[in-house]
C-alpha cells in the first residue's frame, strides 16, 4: 500500500525555507508586509512543495479574518448565475474582491431543506455577508443576520444594515412619463415579485409587499406617480405579478395581458427580460411594435439593445453596484447607504415620436 504523505504545516514550510512562520503567513495573507520579490519567491517555493497556505479555520482563529465573504442570493444558484443582472453584479464584486485577495462563497436562501441552508450559513467560515436582492418574505429569521458580522445589503432594504441600491422609483417614473407622452388609451403593468407567491397572477392591492422593503414596489410607485400626472388609472386587475425574471413566465403574463378585451397599447415592464418576452408575444399575435403596442423595460442588459425591435429601458449601473458593495464591505468606501442614478435609454419599442396604426 502506498504510504500517505504527511500534510505540510506552516512550521514545516518555514523550517524548509529557513524563514519565520510570520514571513510565510504574511506571504499569503498580508502581502504589503513583504517585498514583491521575497513574496513571489516564497509563494513559488511553497507551490513546489505542495503547500497552498494556512488552513482557513486556523487563520481565522489567529487573525479574526478568513478572507472569505458570503454572497447570499435570493434565488437558486443556477438561476442567479444565468440571470444577466445578477451575473453582472457578481462580476463587479469579483473584480474588487480579487484585487484585495478575497474569495466569494455563493450561498442561496432557497433549499429543499431550509434548516440545512440556515445551518450552512451559520457555520460558514466568512468575514461577513453581501445579501443580494432579498425579498421581504426572506428577511424574517434570516440566518445571515449574525452579531459581529459585516453585512451589506444590495437591491433590498433591511433595517440595521448598510445598503447599495439604485433609483428604482425615479427610474420607473421617468420611463413611464416618456411612454405616456404617446397618450396610450389603455395601460397594463407586468410586475416582478410584487406578491409572496410563485404564480403568474393578477394583483390584489392588499397582497402587495411593503414599499419600504421591495424594490419592485418602488418601481410600481414610480409608475403610479407618472400615471396620476397624466390623469390615468391602472386598476389592480391590469397589473400582473411575475414571480421570477424568466422568459417563460413573462411570456405567459404578456399573452394574458394582450388577450384582454381592452387590449393595452402600453406595457410597463419591470425588467428587460419581461419586456423582450412581451414584444415576442405581441409580434406572434400579429401586433406591430411600436405602432400598435409600446413596450418599456428596466435594467439596460445587452440583450435589450441587440433585440429587434430594441427595448426602451432604464439602465442601472449593475457592475458598478457590485464594485461599490464590495468596496463598502472591505472598508474601501465610507460605510453609508449608496443610491446609484439610473439613465433612460430610448429605443425602438417606445421611440420619441410615434406613428400609430390606423386600427389602433
């Protein structure tokens, strides 16, 4: 039987290289304490020996720091990694954490066994959490709300934490004002995660999430403000809840809206993915966009520009949002709430000027 090799310790490596254990530790954890030449030579020698740094748990006990941040996602990991907004946000964080020798541990609140998810978060060797996109129903008894842990929340409002958000109300208001300048006779809203349900359905006012906790409600209020200024009222039966930002459920909601007896001439969509699905549904029903139907989105993902007709949207600084969240977590920025500006981008699905269909 092949003899199992002994696992190298920090002391073994220090002795072999004839340096102190502190020097080895600094090479991995505090590069600012060594010259670049010395650190490179130590890391190269360690790699040849098969030593890849101190154990995270032991390092945490010595320094109080693991060099790992837990990224708590509000959706399944498989969804978050394919959603364009979430993936851009993760990209922005990764740039900053990588430059500062930090690793990201991706966690999800969704689990077949919620107690298992809670246990994993509580036992994770992390210096704190960046909590992304949490919905109000996910904030009760949250396992990541731990004392003495650094916590930053993004695209959510959770008391007692520092948050990074975008101007959801203002962005929604501005795009609705633009769209309503064409004076549509009827309007419908395709909302995102407005209710605590996994169904595509119409909205009941008393079921809506609290506006202070939900970015989707902030966007809805922005739409309402613009509609009120134009003397229009959109009853709740003309507002759809779409539980997840995917094409399949968005297409279903759009088809339902467009087959109403009083077909809307304008769809206010809370994401670009929803807007793209809505345009596809309209085109397959024989409607012309924007002549018969105007559609607007929110997010500014690349698909909204490349799709035809291209989507009028609200661009949010998603990558920058990730960078800022990471910088606040690491103390590279002042620890205070950050709200990023949005930008209205006018494209083909709801242009500046409009020639209506004679049958509209």
